[in-house]
């Protein structure tokens, strides 16, 4: 949690940074798509996050069972 707080502070300083998907780790389970409150994630083959729509809320990061998404 401390790392997330520090990262959020850096985002405020540096500007927004949408969630990033590690394509090698992603299993395309769809859990992130289901929980994204702004529908920023699609699943053509692996998770794809629309940087313009992503609000960096972190819900997808918390939901991903294989930790393939990071902020």
C-alpha cells in the first residue's frame, strides 16, 4: 500500500499515467473488464486499456488475479 500511495503522489506531480497491462502475464480472464467503472478496458485477445478513458482508479489492478495490470 505504501508503494501505491507514493506512486499516486508521483502521478500528481508528473501527470496522469493510465494502467498498463503486461501482455505476457495477462490470461484474458476478463475480470478487469467487468470491474472497470468507466469501461476503459477491452479484451480483443488480451486486456487493452484506453489511456484517454482510464481514470487511474486502480480497481482493475486490485481485481487482476495474476497481477498483470499496474499503475
